[in-house]
């Protein structure tokens, strides 16, 4: 499950907030986690369920100098700050087919075993699936499991994700494009784990603005840093849309 | 919602009925087929060299002595066997070379890596060397026009010593596939491993790309089992003349 970078190090996650991105439309959650890790200067402490994700390796995506440039990064990594009480699991590749349930179970077990304070899922949903009422206003929504304080977000004026009417008066959660968000949310509700889902409606494309919005909303709630009025982008975000056209062609 | 046939369905629309259902995991069956009667014997070499793809496979076949075949890992699919990785040992017996030129579905890679390390035991002193290739069109940089092709880049696990002569693979470039799976396994299990990626102009090997890895032939483990230069040049000629590696449209 969790493999530490250095086997002699131990970590106390009690009262730490665990943040997980959903692998969802536009990779908004993953981009938001990149912003958190880079701007809060979180320390890499290990790997989480690497064998459940498609393999991928690269050098340090958050390097700031030549010193820390060449350290190997894998598909899933855990970043932590004990002073800011935050732990982020960054997921960089899709889940292996059929492993979604296994991942959600492993995550909830790890959450309970290490006594994290709460689980925050950063996610996104297909913008084209919005109902008429959702077309108006902000695309940002939240969800919280039954173990959370229901009054928590009243002061921020955030909108909760509306349930869909499926006929006969039945209403269900409808989360197309959200990856494992719904499954993890349901599992947390059943296991009495406080899970808050922050999500936005979006379409595939340049999803940096949505990622910044999601991170700002999270920071508005958790106040990780008051200095974070503008978010710096990690160097791994260069060439998100390929190389620039060579000048020689003009 | 009324569907095409008029019945009333308890869903909003057929198009959005499926909220990304998770497909069932299919456990692939990989088995070890030894060339002799060694059965399930586990090898414990000093070096494990793995070449993935046509260019690295061509490099090993042209520059190294790969006469001693140890066996293959094959995939059983609908009672049909398909060779996935061929295993060879060096004349000194301290190096095991693995060659894989077959495309493997990414979902099956972890099972394959597990099988490789069941066949080859990597202890504290074992070093793993991985060779991979990709086209330069997948390489991200600000100054692509200044690069002379083909070129090598490397990645290494934290246990591996520094590689001074070859540049590191810079962000945002990454490696995927079988070599990434092996590198991940090595990083998690504290095994010293280095991955060398050759960026080429073409997908299939040509004379220049087959020589790109020759930077490594002066280093361990290649320098002890490399063939003489004249021999490797004639092997390159023969290799490129074979129809499978010929790049004309009119074969």
C-alpha cells in the first residue's frame, strides 16, 4: 500500500488533512494537487499503491534547482507537511482496468489506520452533462459525507452538487466524468469517514484556470497559506500542449 | 425518458447512463518457458539488461554476444502462446539480457514485471540497465532544432550511482510502458537501475540509431560481452537488410 521513500522515517498523520485528486475530466484535480504541492513546498515521503496505476516514470516535476532535479518520480506519490497538517497523494496516470474498487478500499483503510482528520477529493465533471439549472452561475460545487459538519460551507456561499431526478421521485448522485469520485464518496459515507468533494464542471482543454479556482477554494476553506494570492506553476507544466513551432519554419 | 421503442426508462438519457463503469480486471497468464531442463530455476546475475522495442533490441543483437538462450516468458491467450520476452546470458554468465519487441497492453505490465523478477532474482548488488527508444516528436524542449539526432537521455533510481556522461531526462518528458514498470519496481524495492532512452527520427531502426547506444559499450556490463567493431558493423548491415527492418514502402 504505502511505501516510504526512506524506511527509517516515520510520520504522524493524526489531524492531517488527506487530499486526493480524482482522475477526472480535464485532469483538474491532478493539476490542483500539483499547485498545492509546489506552492506549499510539500515534502515527498513515499509512494501509494503504485501497482494499481499504469506505470510512468520521470524526473522530479517540482524541481527548483539542479540539486533536486534528478530524483525519480513514479505514477503515485505521497507529499506531506507536518507544520501545515496536509498530506497529498498525487496520481499521475490512469488506474489499471478493474482496480478502482481496490484503490478506494486501500485508500479508506489507510485513512482509518493512520487516523487522518478528513479526506478531501478534488474532482471535475463533464460540463456538457449539466442540467438546465446548473448552466447558470458558478461551475464550482461541493459534496460532503454524513460524517462532516453540515453547516461547514454556509459562510462561503458554496453550492452543493444537485442530485438528479431519475423519475418516480427518486434522486441520485450523477457524476459523469468524475472517475472514482462517486465510488470513493459512497465508500466514505458507509465507513463514516469525513469526505469532502470539491469539484467543478469543465471540458477538456486548457484546464489550468479550473485547477487554480479549485485550489483557491480549498485554500479559502483550509487557509493553508495566506500568502498564496497568486499560484506559481511547476516546471513540469511547460509544454502541456506540445513543443512550440520551430522558428526555422517561418 | 422515452427511448426509440417508446418504453419509459428510469434514466435521463441512454448517452449518459454509464458513469464510467469500471471494467473487470483480466489477470493475464504469463509463464516461464526455459530453453533447457532448468525448470523453475531462479537466476541471480550481477546485471540484468532489458531492451524494449525494435531499436534497443537491434542494438543488443548487433553489439552483444547473445548465443546462450535461457528461455522465454510467454503469454497464454485463448490457448495460444505468444513470446513476450526472450532471456539470454552473457558468455561469462554474470549478465542476463532480456529482449522484448512485442507490444504489451499497459494493464498487463505489472503482472509481467512480477514474472520477470520471479525468473531473475535481484539482490542488493544486482544492477539493472534498461534500454528504450522513442521518436523525437515525443520529446519536449524549448530548442528542438538544436538537438542532433539520435540522442540519449537517462533516468535512474535513487540507489543507482550518478551517470555523468549522459544527460538526464528533463521535465516534462517521461517514460511509460514496460521500462517504466521495471523502473518503478526497482525504485520501490531499492534496486539500482538506470533507464537509457534513445530519441530517434524514425520508429524503425536505422544505422544511426543502432549506433546511438554505442556510448554505453565502453561501460559495464556491455564492455565485457561486446563483439569486435568489425563484427558489429557487419551485423548492423545484415540486420538492416532483413525485410522486417527495411523501411521502404515496397517490400
